[in-house]
């Protein structure tokens, strides 16, 4: 079977890396890919948001399955367009993609189906939100309603910082149309964790747990990023908590999909806050998380292609998904200046120095005219190690990161440690 993967980040390299191990994959394509993905797939410079270009590409390629990695093409309806061409697609349609494309849509869904989450209000008028400032007290959680590349959330510690955030989102429109509506939420305290689930119209099957680190600096300080590292399995989710998450969140979510006519097929990412009152949903995403995917797929034993096809055929309940017992840790190496304006074009050295237990997933890389691998994104690499113990995997990941260098490289030193928000 010929398989197409859409996207060009660390998540997509992890997907291509795992798919390349399937004996059922004849040829693997990736659009646009990156310098690391070329090890596993034939890449073409077609942007993930170029719906027309992607549809033109698949003609005559005999694509048996298309896997859509990023959220933007899902929100734009790429699944729907490819399906009209007779392509089987792993990834939710445009209707379901609203679960990530609109924070308000998700909050309404959660409230309608009594799924635990933070209290919230929606605003479309700057003056109205300023009049209600501090409605849930401080810290104040302020979210741009639309897609903002993982950066549209501000946790304002006081009224002054809240007013600045609101002005930037609605006045200066730093997130464009995504900030035309703002969702204000009650601040939740606890430990963040992630559960990614394979979902078809009849089943929701959680993958192994993971914990992500969103802030740029150690100790969860500084602005939010797309994710600075992750590990799996989570140290804070035990069997008792898994059962509670399943009964209070995952099962009601599947029933909600069915009741609302959301024929979801793909991956549902459930961002959780493990609060004193119990697990609560922070967010839904419609795809593999990044960098959660890098650590989770390193632990997957089963054939990923078989799982994708089972989801697309609504027979997820018929297959058994197997996982390795080891721990995986992913440390993200980011460019200088990220998550703000960042450097590009710096040569990356030491990629050949990785040990056998380490896979370096490229997130933002390219090749220059001389064939050197260079930086081309804010998050550049995901150094991912696996070990028999949590500490062994963590030490290996950091040892791997220390062997790699590029100008201005930055990475957190506390990935794998438990941080309470």
C-alpha cells in the first residue's frame, strides 16, 4: 500500500518512522516533510495547508491511505476533500475538527455532555470582556478561540497582564482571526497530563499516557510553546486514575460524539488537569500531539498502519494494541528566541552521534545548498530516548541532546520531572 503523510514536523517524522516499519507499506510519501523525514519517505515541497496542491498530488499516485498530521489542514477540510477523491483518510472531517479549531465549540460540547472541565465564558467584544475582567479571579486563563499554533493561551497573574493580553488578542490581533472570540476560563491547579486516544465511530481506545511541558523555561516559567518535551508513561496516572478518566471523560465523550452526530475517526488528544477534585479536560485536539507522539510511538509495538486502517474501517474494537513496557523521554531542542522570533539557517552538528537507544526526530529542519542539515523552525529537534527505567530514559535523552549543537540552542533541563501548576 502507498501511504501519504501530510505535515513536516517532529510528529510527522515519528509517524513516518513508525509506518516505515510496517511490511504492508510499499511506498511512503510526505508533504512537505523535513530533512529527517527524507530517511523514511519521499518528500515534496507542498505545504500542508495547500489543499488544492495536495489533492492534485494524490492523483495517479495510487494512495491507499492518507494520514493528516497538523490541525490546520484538518480544520480546512482536507479530509473531506481527499475522501471525495476516493482516498481513505486517517484524520477527522471538518465538522469534527471544530473540537480543536474552536475553544468555544469544545467548551459547549463538554458542558452539554457533563464532562468535567473549568468554568468559562465566551466574549466577542473587547469592551465587554474588559468590563467582566477577573470574573473567575486570578490567575485568569485567556484563550484565543481559534487555532494559534499552540500559543493562543495566556495565564494572566493580575488585572494589568490580563488587560495587555486582551488588547494583544482582540486589539492588535496578534493571532489574527483566531482572537476574534476569546474564551475566559477558571484557573485550574494541579498537574497537567495527556491522554491520546484512537477513535472510530464505535470505540475510543486510549494510548499509553504522556506528560507534556508547555512553558519555555524550567519550572514551567515563561510563555507557552508548542511543547518543550514529554515522557511516557506519565508518573502521575495510575490504574485507579485511568479508570476514572475512562468513566468520567472518555466514555461520555464517545457518547457525546454519537449523540451530536460527530463521526470522529482519528486521534483525539485529551489535555487534562489532574486537580484535587479529579481529572478535568483542559482541551481537545484532533490529532497526535507534538511532542507527545515522539515518546508514545517509541513505545508502540503494534503495526501503526494496521491501527490506522482499523480506525478508518470502524473496526478498532477488533484489534489488540501492544505497547513496550519501557519509558520514553523526548527533549525538545529549540531555536534561539523561540517562542518569539527565532533564528533560522544555523548548521546542526552531532546528529550522527546518537546512541542506539536514541531517535532524533526532526521538527524544524531543512538542508542548505551544501547539503548541511540546518534549523528552519522554532522547535528544531526532539531527542527521544527509551530506557528500562524512567531515570535511565531521562539520562539518555539529555546525554543525546548534549551531543548535538547549533547556534543558540535552548532546551529545558527538567523534562521528566513532575511540575505542579
